[in-house]
C-alpha cells in the first residue's frame, strides 16, 4: 500500500500530551497538570571544558547522580577522539572521573536503567566485535561488573518508572527490570529496533517482521513493518498496513518502522521507511523511496497528520514532560501546537582560547531529562572556527525557559 499524505492539520498528540500519560516517568513533571507554555527556550552553558574535545553521551539516575561520557582530542591523524573520560554531577559540582573500563570513546554508550543503575558499554574494536566489548554498571555508589541483566550491546531502552524498565538488546531479546530482577521476554516479531511507552500497561516495540501478510511472493517485500504492544500481561502483534511498490517492482524492496513515540494508550506515532536495497540496472525508472508515518488511536493504525508549523515532518527526539517534545534539528513542540527553534548561545568571553569574532556552532549529542525534576541537560560540543587556531569545546548546557529562574 502506498501511503498518501494529507494536508497539514491540528496534531492530535498535543491535547493528550497536555493531559498527561497517567504515570510518572524519569524527567517528567510530577504533577498531572500541564505547565504554561514557555514563550522562549534557550540552551545556557553549565560547564565548558578547558581542553579541546566533546561530550558524546549521558544518563541520569537522580538529580544528584548524572554521568556524562566525553573525550579530549588526541594526537590521532584521523581527528577522532582518543582519550575518554567520564563527568559526574553530584548535585553541587561536576567532576572528571576516569573510565571504569578501557575502550574507544566514540564507540561507547551510556544508558539509564532506572533503579538498576547506569550501564556503560565500550569496545576496542571499530567493528564492535562482541569478543572485544566491555561493560560496566553504576549502582549509585560505584562502578562494577555487570552481574546479571543485559550484558550485551543495547539497541534501545524505555524507562517507564525506576522499577519498570525495558531493554532491547542487539540480539533482538527484550529484557525487563521490575525493581528486583531481570527477565527475558520473547516478542512475536523478528526484527525489533525501537521501544516506547506511556505506562506499565502501554509499551510498544517496533521494527519489522519477515513472515506473514505482504512478505515474499511475486513482487513481495523482504519484510513488512511490525508494531508489538504490551498490555501489562503479554506482548501481541498489532495489525499494520502492508506496503508494495507498483510494477515494475524494484529489487529487494522492504518496509519497516524505525522509531516510535508514545503519548498515551490512545495516541502513539511510528515512523519508518519503504525502500529497496538495489537498482536493477535497466532503463526503467525506479520509484522513489518513501517515508512512513502512522498514528495509533487506541484500536488501529492510520496515516499520521503532520505536526504543526515548522515541525511538520520532524521527528520527536525526547519527551519534555507535559510540555511537549524536543524535535530533531533543535526544535521544540509545545502542547498548544507551537513549534519553535531553541536558541543557542555563544560561548562566554571567558572560554579559554575562543576569540570574540569566532564562528561558533553548538552540536548536541544527547538530551537528558533529569529524573524527578523538570530540568533538562544537553551534552555535546561547540565547533569554534577562527583564523589560526580553530578549537572544539566540550559543553554541558541546561534548558532555560523564559520566565523561569
């Protein structure tokens, strides 16, 4: 089925975001009422490293327990980051800590696992071969080995509550943390790539299936999208549209979901693609690959209506409590339908090695909601272009809302 876009209209998600999802999640406002819309948002600098480098990833276990992965610039010819380290925020100050395990920082990752701690994965091998992978777990007191739970590469994590965490591993297994132990849960689809949820009985896992309607046969797709729902008791495969290119069908066609954003039991959005792997080499014009956007209304999947304004076809990156979503490209969508660009400040004049006339660009690698608060951190770098001595500054920024302290 080829999806046809409808004209821009009011996005249904805004009302349900404002109404809340009925459960407290890390970084989510603790009261159930929507906050007033902020008329202006900006990233303000909280920490700037003196050394050249960047921050790559981060995770928060509590307001006084935030970890960030970073790296200073090394002497490598390819310009990659060579010297990894961690930053820790204890509620009062940031301190630099050594990596608890050896590995290349640009191949490392941090993930919050709720009350189970913070998971660190790294490797010495650019191909990320399992035999070279290393793992460590922060339990709130110290870094140590991973004794149970997910001990392999992680694709995605969904933290519903500190004692309700779903982890999607690289091997396709889904592991659940209930506050005391980990259990492995099988899924009725083969190629799951992303998780999302709004409550203990409303969790989604999306990706693709390689069996069932629309797969194989003459002109059939290699795989079709899959959306699997957990209702608090079991995972079940929901009915999703099937896709097929018109004749002549291009070689190795496929359709899949690549992400999901869940607002409530009656509103979720999935995005993905309908494409193909190869060209046939003949003088036949192949069809254009197409994006896939669907919405869940509590009973079925239908075409999604675009988001309002400049957020029309942008993708949500992170929930902003009851206020809305952070969108890709540094945009923010509020509950009243306003899509605004988040302002990026210039580095202060006190930043070492940065000239007032320099060109500057802030790039964020990760947005981190701080559990139990409405504080939001961003970690990344500022590229500084200036004659003779360009530099890169590793930075932590805090989201400031107009009218807030």
